[in-house]
C-alpha cells in the first residue's frame, strides 16, 4: 500500500471523513483490521505526535489505485455500520390492503417500500406528538377560561356591592342634610332669643328707678296739699 500523501483539495471519495471522535475511533480499528500501519513514519509537524487515522485517510493520494480502493472500501464500511446502528431489521406481517397502500405511496413518491414505511411511522409519531401538544394547550386554555370566569363573577359581585353602598350613601345624604338644617335652625333661634333677652336686662334698672321716682313725687305732693278743714282749724288756733 502506497502511503504517499496528496496535498490537493479533498475529493468526493474523502467527503465522508468528518473527523469526529466516533469516526476517528472507527477508522483506527478499521485500519488495524486491514493491517495497515497508518501511525508509523509520519508525524504531525505542529504537535509532533503521530497522525490520526482520519488524517492518514485524508492524505492518501487517490491517483494510486490501491489508495483509491482503500478509500472506497472504508467509505462503504463506514456507511454500512452507521446504517446498521441507525436501522433495526425486523420481520413483520401486514395486511394485503396495507401493503397495497404503502406500495402505491412509495411509487407515487419515487421511494422504496421500506423508505415509505419509515416515513409513515415517523410522520405518524410527529402527528401524535403534535396532538398531545394541542391537548395540553387546550387544557391550559380551558383552565385560563375558568379563571377568567371566576374573576368576572368576582368583579360582578364587587360591582353589586359597590352599587348597594352607593345607594345607602345616597339615602343618607337627605337625612344628614335635614339634621344639619335642624341643628342650624336651633342654633339660630338660640341666638335670636339671646339677642332679645339682652336689652330687657339692661332696661330693668331704669324701670325700677322710674317707679322709685314716681313714689317719691306722690309723697311730696301729699305733704304739700292740705284740705280746707285743716286750714280753718289752723286759723282758729292762731286767733
């Protein structure tokens, strides 16, 4: 096997080499089974360590027939083992009617019966998951609607209570106004009575004085006035 490296651009024969850790491990085991000593005599100039199995395969010169054959065999082996892991072979029996449907769908879509069965199963699973998601959303929607109804009922209850309180407040306004007017009228009457009583108290001493003066005048008049009989008696006594 010629290990000469090709420095050109990677061809389609090497396009499957992704360089993943999983692929690196597989490539190393594959080359060992082929008894190809890929890790001898070649060092990586950057790390100074032996080249990996993937780098060895990438560096093969495809112009050499043995190298090209090795790349083709390695590519086929990689895809085969990957297909075995991604697919599980099973034997099942289906009805003739179901087989006809699958066969018809496969022909209409230009695919094999196996590929169509895979598609139908995957599509069915996707629809089942979507249906489950819709059921969950619907449940959440119904719960939200229930909460909204409860909140609306509570709001209506509060509005009714508020309306009652406003009515009570409106009924109390005339009573409070009437009581206030009565209190105001009573206070005004008290002020009027008080104002009427004050001049009477001031005039009482004057009335008393007038009565005293009248009595004094009467006594003075009685002393000054004398009857005719008294005057005659006085004249006779003087004689």
